[in-house]
C-alpha cells in the first residue's frame, strides 16, 4: 500500500508538472525572442531590408549610367556635362541617404555568402564599366553597351565567379567578423584600384592592362609624370561606389558562422569545386570565343581592347597570362637549330667604306596622310619629303601601336620578329635574361664602338639591362646624358636637343674611329595636351590632340633637316637610318578619320596603322629609291647594304626569308605573292619558312648562350 500510495501521488502530479514546464519554456522563449524581435522591428520601420537592397541596386544602376553619360557630356558639351553632374549627384545622394538611414535605423542583417556574391557582382560591373567606356565613343550606336552586357552570357558568369572566389575565401573560413570585414575591404579596395588603373591605361595607351605589364610596373613609374591624370565622372563613380560598398561591409550585420569546423570543411570543398569549375568553364569560354572570333589575341591596335570588352576584363587578363607564354616549338631541337644557323656564314664586304652609322628610333613618328584623308593647312614633314638623293625611304611595318616602343627597338636591333613571341609581350622586360646577338654585337665584331643615347630613364622597359645584353659599349640615359640648353616640345625633350648632344659626341671621336650611335627620341610622346604655336592647322577631322601632335611632328621634321644639314658637311662617311616606332594613341581619332572602326578594315588596309616613315640616307653616292615593302626586322639588312659592310650569318638567313616573307610583324605577314594574312592563333598554321624562322629565333633568344656554356664545359 505504501508503494501504491507513492505511485498514486506521483501520477496525478505529472500533468501539472508538464503544463508548468511548457508554460515556463514558453515564457523563457518569449523573454529570449521578444527583445530581439522588438529590436529588429525598430529597424527599417519605413521599409523592409529587401526593399532597401532593391533601392540600392536601382541607385547603383542609375549612378552607373549617369556617370558614363557625364563623362561623355563633359567631353562634348558643357551644358550636358552640367546636367549629367546633377544626375550623378542625385545618384550619390540616393546611396548616401540609404547609408544614413542604415545608420539611424540599425544594421540590416545579411548572409555572409550573399554579401560575398553582392561584392563580386558589384566589382565585376565596376571593372567592366571602367574598361568599356571611352568617352568619345560612348554614343557609338550602342556598340559599347553591347560589349558591356557581353555577347555571350557564360562570359559574365565565369567573370563574376572569378571575383566571387576571392570574396568567398574571406567569408567561408573566418569566424571572426572583424577579420572577415578587413579581408572583404582589402579585396574591394584592390579591385577598385585595378578598375581605375584600367581606365587610365586605356585613356593613355589605347589598350587595357596586359599580363606582361606586371613585369613593366617600374617602366610605368618611369613615365607616369609625363601624363596628366584627371578625375573623370567614371573614376569618381568607381571611387564612391567602393567607399559605399566598404561602408556596407562594416554596417551590415553579417550572419554568424555556425559549427565552424563543419562550415570550413564544406567551404574548402566548395572552394575546390569552384576552382575546378572555373578552370573548365573558362576553357569552354575560351574555345567558344576563339572559334567564333569573339576573342582576338593579336593585340594589334584596338583588337586588344575589343577582346577585353567582349570577353571581360579580368577574365581576358587571365587568358593573357595563361595562354600567351613562350613555349618550345613543336619539333624544336637546339642542336638542329644550331646546325641550321651554321649553314649561314658572314658575307664579304661590298666596299672599302666603314662609315659612321647613326640609327634613330623616332618616338611616335608617323604620317596621318598615309593612314587616311585629313585636311591640313600645310606639309608637316617637308624635310622628310625633300629627301631624294642618296636615300632609301618609304614606310616600314612595325609591330606596336600606341606604346611598347621596346618591341620596335628589339626587332630592328636583333632582326627577330614579335610574330613569334606572345601577344602583348614586352621583349626587353621579359626576354632579355641572356646576352643577345644583334646588329650591335655584329658591328662590335667589325671594330665599331657602339654608343646608345636616350633621354629616357634607365628603368623604362629595363633598357639599361637590355642595352647591356645587346652589347653596347657606352650608354647615356636621362641621368648622365648631360645635354646643354635643353629645349622642350609639348613637355618632352626636343629632338634637336638630342641631336646637338650627338654632334658634340661625334666631334670628340678620333680620326679613323668607326662608331655606331643608337638614339631614341621622346619629343612626340603622349600626352598631346599643349597647343603649339607652330603653323600647322588641322581642319578636318578636328582634334586638338591630333593638331598638337602634328605640330610636334613638324618640329621633329625640322630637326631632321638640321641633322641632315650637319652631316652633309662633314668629311667622313656617314649613314643615317631613322624610323618611327609606332602610331600615337589619340582616342577615337582614326575611326573618325576613316569613317569606321579601324579594326573592321581588311588587313590590307588595317596594316597602314602600323606603317611609319623611314629613311636611310648617306652623305656619299648610294642607291636612291622609295620602298614600303619591308618590316622592321629586315631594315638592318638595307642599312648594311648601304654601308657596304658584311652581314652576319643570321642576317643572311633573314635575306633568304625576306624573299618568301617580305613583311612579318606581330599582327600578320605578307607571303611571297604579296598577299596579307592575319596572325594565326596557332603555330600549326606556320608556313615552312615561318617554322624555320621560329626555330632559329627561339634558339637565339633562349638557347644560344646555354648551348655555348655546355660546349665550353
């Protein structure tokens, strides 16, 4: 009975305990939830968080369009620029107002992975915005809008995935919210910096950031003071957007990382899957774009920026680094290349002369009238046109456009061709690790003293290292050239000042000495911002930059007249070779001149944008003719003929190549029948002559020194 009593007493009490427990649990739950719910309810009493995000996206799009319009309007109409500035201000005010609302009403919550996705999409479009806009071309019948949206959806998805991978790392493995926010901020600042630098590179050079530019950062620093940076609406937008996104990173309430160990394990697997997925997706996009000619990895004038715009900036930068690298040619053998090169021997002298040789790379020296129709008030190259006797002249086909002067130096001095090197590469900064056989080393073997003059800094394109590898005996750079009474044209050292320094050095030589002078000028370098008071007036198509450039060319031509006049009157034999290294970049001007996008021209017409004036003049009786069927890698052959000097074995090889390959350059070549061909994306399309050229060039650049060292040991 005692036990039953105890049981009986227990059973009736159970329902009461259960009810009380439920009530207590409910009360505790209400006490735990109600303050938080009330706190969240106090936030955004005027709008839901999702409405806030929607308005933010709307303001972003509005500001994006207003900024592009403002940049265009600022270039073309002061009144439109004022209206556009008001639009931009309204967009900024909308975003700023929401930021203030966020601060006053409390932090809206957001999933950390959703924030990573939001940042990835934001900076993808900001980077594309800075890449695709060239203010003077903004209204080009929607062409840039098409490229901004992209012709192929996977390009956008793969591009955003690239950005997302970086932001994902910040949120998937770190529980501490402060550290997560710091990493998100750093990545945001980096991508914004990349976008803004991209914008300025396009404005100054006419082409996007290339992978090879990583090796040329010091060169960019060398000439940065020669450009004038202006804060455009686009740059202002990118900067303000970045500040607002960073504010969002710190103001939004990030979700917690639950079960960190499991979350990090899942994150690691997700990251690996995304990286693998990105690789294969990027390969698929690459194959599609290459096959459908969306991607043109030729980097000839505007093709590079068109490719970056169509493909996506960061994605194309990735392709540039992965796809554009030097690889050993199929079937290549160093011993076989050496044997083939050994078939060509140094030729005999064709005269008893041993003239002083002056070779001049004239910065951005080009002829607009060779490219298209312009209405100009006078002849801006009268001295060049007056050269008739004892002179070869015409137009030489060069590889670069708008920059990369080192590649023109490389082709002339070595006889090698940029056709066989990666698109967009810089020969001096990337391929000058070994001593290189060149016209410099060849003339040195013939008893010449070799001297380089440049008013550039030593670090530009690493020319100090390059000149040492090429074999110059003496080099004068900006810091030791010691010019007197320096004149300037458009902020750059005038050609005439450099030539006067040459006259001074020439007068110091001893009788009977043979000298080779290599001179690179800077007068015609961008930017073309100062309107000179010289007589050249450009009537059509109108452009202040183009007119300033033509007046600089007029001054350069006048210096040519002084140079020729000086050496006409010396007793010793002198030969002067001069050529322009590339056309200048003046945004949109050539399209206006031609009435269409220059990149849409057939290659037979497009090639003129890479053809600059050249001449080889002597102060003694020599052949006279005009000839434009030559590329820069062959120009030294003509020089050696005029001088009557023996050619090296490699020069004789080039003479043979020239018969079937009269022009070869970075963007294409001319065959033995005189027909132009665009550069192929695959070495499999090489002709037999090109394969031989490719093998011997690879040997000379990468294997010749190693081969000699192995033999010596």
